[in-house]
C-alpha cells in the first residue's frame, strides 16, 4: 500500500503516470525545456541518438517494464525515515541514466559524448578555445563585468551553451521515460537537481575552464589589487607605522572563520545547488559573527534581511563592506568564474527567490564593487 506522505515518489516510478495531470508550473517548465533545447545542431544530434536507441516491442517491452517496476519497488517501498524522498529521486534518476538499455541512459551517454567531442574540437582551434575575441569583449563590456546579477548570453560560451542543451534534452527524455516526475513541483525540482549532478559530474571541468578563460582578466586584476593592498600593509608594519596600520588594515575580529571556510569551499562544489549552499553559509556566517548569534539559528538569513532593510545595526553598505573584506582575506582563485557559473546555471526561479538568491546577489554586488574599485584600501577598508 502506497503511503500518502511519500511526496508522489511512487507515481514518479510509474510508467503509466500521465504528464497532462502535472501542475501548471511544472507544465510550463516542460515547455521551457523544449523551447531552450530548440537548436538545429542539437536537434540533429538528438535525432541521431533516437535512431540508435534500444527498443523493446511486444512481449519484450512488457517484460522490460515489469523488470523495471520490480527494481523500482525496492526504492519506492522503503520507509521515509530510512530513505528520504530526495534520495529516492536521486536513486531513480541514477538507475535510469546508468541503464544503457534505457532511453534516458542511452541519450545521456550519447549527448555527454557529443559534448566532449565538440569541446575537444574547439580546444584545437588556434590554441585559445576559452577566450572571446577582443571585438566580442568590446561589444559587451558591461556584461563582461561579473557580479552584476544580469543574465549573460552564452553565445560566446559554447561549452556552457552545449551543457544547457545536454541538460535540457536529458531532462526531457527522463520525463518521457518517467512522466510521474512531473506530478508535483517538488519532485520536478529534485529530478532536475539530480540530472544536473550527473551531467556536471561528467562535464564540469571543460565548462569551468571556459568560464575561467572568460573571466581571467577580472580575476587577475582582482588578485593584483589585493596583493598591492597586502604589500602596502606589510610595508607600513616594517616602517613601524602602527597608527596607519590599525586604521587601514582589516581587523581580525571582523573576520568570521566559518564564513571564510564556506567561501573557500566554493571551488569544491561542482553543481549549482552545492555552490549556492556555500554562498548561503557564507552570508549567514558573516551575519552570525556580526550579530553574535549562533550560525545554527534557522532564521539567520531572515535576520540579515531585516537588519539590512530596517535595523540600525547593519545597513546594506555595512554588509557589503564585510563581504568585501572576507573576499579580500579569502583570495578565492577564479571567484569571478565561480559566480559566472552560478549566473549561467542557477536558474530555478523558486530557489533564487529565497535565501539562496539573496546570498548570491549579495556576493555578486560585493564582487562587482571590488572589480570596479581602483583603490581597495580607500574604497573598502578606510570607509566607515
């Protein structure tokens, strides 16, 4: 007997679930997937993948469905306290994509292979596959500045563009194969996150390398600014100018160790949801440190928002100043590329309207300020 609190996971494992019963937001999401994947090159690639897809007809098809349902029942039938719904979704997605004889598994392998082939072909072109031309840079100077929070077209980022198509087509095929995933918004979001984890597990390195190339000038300039500031602080110390040092140096008591740890772990994450989680931990830890509250308090992010918008103890400028100070101390390599990755792939509107979106915008604004600054000491450290 299927429990009613399983979040619809039983239907997600049911081949006979009906897509037309999906909630309106999910139906719009499916439509968006189809629209985003409308590219002639990739449509041709998908068409070729369909021609080579394994097929089961008649009795063989019935036997295959029965076999899959028996295997899925092992996951679906597990109690929630033993295996949460999110993990069940991950296992069902993994089972589909790892099955070479399933339609999603076949598409997944074909499209990942094609992405890699296209990446290798580009890497051989003129020895500089990751950089846009100078004309392209001049035509989009404003968007080239990271941390603006603006959507940036990936037309000059072919690896990212191709990754979008891979994710969209794999998701669309998985929905066709397991339509029950669309029966609730929660399941659809969990399914999408699981697909992204699989795709980025295979393709993250060339995608991020492209973003590093795209933002190299900004990251190199930022590291030079930070280095110049640190050298100036060291020279003052050597001269014995203690008064100037105290006024123009970031105070240790203003830095949260927990926030630094979260920021420094950002490069470890390879999927948007994990990177966003570290962004949230980063901003929450800064708030905890400033307010003197426990970082485990569930309403810390809400506390940040309320203080920024209405409280006298922490204005928006104060928060941005503290975030900038942590960025300066952390010196995360390729931070512009990290946020560019999130700008490209963290697209779930529901998620970005919450604390994840607030943390991301806060980091973007702070990083943009540092990118535009000509004098970090004057613009950040000595400002009250």
